[in-house]
C-alpha cells in the first residue's frame, strides 16, 4: 500500500508483487476492527483474499493478521484509476460491446451482496493484433504485467487463468473436453468438475457430426462398467503397495498427515463465507468443557457454535474419519464476528460430540507414484513410509506449507480416507496393474 500521488491528488496505490492493481482517490486504508490508519509501506497478505468486491483482505500488521478497508469499502476494492493515474500501468485496452461481444460471468454468485453491477466479464471475440499493439507497452521477457480493460467507464483487470478452447460446429474440440473431465473428476464440488461437451450422433447434428479418434475423447453417456468399488482404508492402501511392489512396479498411495492448517494461508477459516472446511471427530473428549478447553482462552461465540454444529451434524459430507462442510453466504445465522478468521479449533456438538478443524487435505488420499523421482529431497523420503508398512505420509515439519500448495496438484487425488470409490476412479496406472 502506498499513499500519496501528485501535488493535486491524494492517491492510494494498491500494489501486489510490485504490480499496480488499483489507484483509489482520497481513500484511507484502515483496519476494519478499530479504524486505525494503515501507514504507507509493504505488508504481507496473510490469508487468501476473497475474490469479489468487498471480499475480506487480511494483512500482517504489528504481529497480527487484520482485515483492512479501503475508504468505505470494507475489503477488496474495485479496480479503479484516479484521474491521471493510468500512466502507472503498461496500458489500457478499450473494450466495446460492438467489437468484442462482452458478456457477464457468475453474475448471481458474485453480486449477491453488492447489487447488479457485473464484477466479471468475458469477451467472446479475440482482440485484434492492432488493439494489443497500440494499447499495451511493456518489455518483452520481463515480468508479465497485469492488463487492464475499460468498458463503459468501468475498469477491469484481465484474469489470465481463464483459457478458452474453441469448440464450434466448424471446428469441434477433438476430445470434447475429455482431458478436462479427467483432470477435474476428483474435485469435491460439482461446480468445479468439467462436463463432457460431446454429444451422440442424431438427426439434429448428423450433417456436422464427426467421429473423434482422440484418446481422451469423452462421452456424456459414459458409465463405468467395472461394477467394483474400492474402499480407501488403511489396509487397502498398504495392499496396493505390497502387490505392486511384488511385481517390481511399486505404487505409492498415501493418506496425508501433518499438514498444518494454522501455517497455511490458503486454508480458509471455517466461518469464511463459501469456505469448505474439514473436521475430524475427537471421541476421547466427551464433554463440551473438555472439548472447548483445547481452544485455550479463545471462547467460541454462540452463533458460531450453532451454525457449525448444524452443518457438521446435518449437512456434512465425508466418512467416519473426516467430514467436510460448506458455509453458504446466505445463512440466516452467521458466525460471530470474533470467530470469522479462526481456524484449527475444537467444537463440541450436542448430537455427535467433539470435532477438530483440520487442514483441508488432512487424510486426503493421493497416488504419489511419480513423486519420488521429482522430490527435491530424494526418493527415499517419499518411499520410506510405504516400505515401513505405513499408509500415511507425514508432512515434514521443516517444510513450509506453501511447498505443499505448490506441489499437491502433481499427485493424483483419489478421495478421502475411508471413502468408497469406483475402480474406474483409480489412477490409470493402478487400473492397468496386474494387482
């Protein structure tokens, strides 16, 4: 955060990783809790920001993680550029409804709290080379800048994470999205799973229908025909290793332990709206006093206990070993304000006893067969757990949690410990193994 500007303007320049995100005019940056002014300087973001207008932004200040406001906006500010400040960015693309066909994305979910102004838009026509050449000015080979667009007086920041694949009648996608279906099949929430876009031949499409020979081609009518379910329990994970190792091609299938939720800024607090959190039962703590004593002096609010208890006992998803809950943004009762950023705590439910909030990937089962050869610390530190007869991989206390976030997508996500999955959901290497 850097305040100041020209002699005529009082700018607040918001930068992340030295790249300008927004330039606000006459807006103090303050701490939400007490209104204290945040001084000019560099601050560490200590939790993943919520990506909608007004979404919570937490920074490290004075040894504490605090929520901040930008003027009247408590949280994520809009993309703005005070008069004369656009020179701070490498360029601005002028977007028009007639030439780029702008449409809104996620209008309902993103604007539930903030009215009807679209917060995300997509252009359905490519920008011309001339537009890009005349609008943008940055050094080739340098850091990739944030590209901004302006549409009818509103500013938008380009999100490079969206990659659009052409899939038209004239040029159909060869696999129909099959590779994306496969890569997202183990996502917990259905809205994050890719659906197959192929369709069977019919009288409606026979003139344009083509037969795909792509090895990843999918079908909306695909049904797993194995008729076999596999329980991802400790004995099964150990048996996978024993059988594949006896064939000389060991597979390393592990349930994760030792992931530290308090050290992982990307692990959302359970009371954060739209957050999915994971919990494990703690049956040895049989009373509310014994359960909540684990939280030290941090006393949970009554509303927090009511909301989370209801979700855990009535709307949770998981196994006897782990439960996942999802906190909607439109509940009649919400967590107490003091609990909104807490995580890793214990909670007692009257119906089912004590639970502890743990890392979202705790006891998640992964096929890590390819990881020993890629592990910076050498294969032995990955292989030793299975070789000793364990179904668990203990995350090293010497590793920062960002290392887990950076590498977890390398592994094949099979499900939660204790979950029953179809044989067809196993990684292809396990399916083809004689074991």
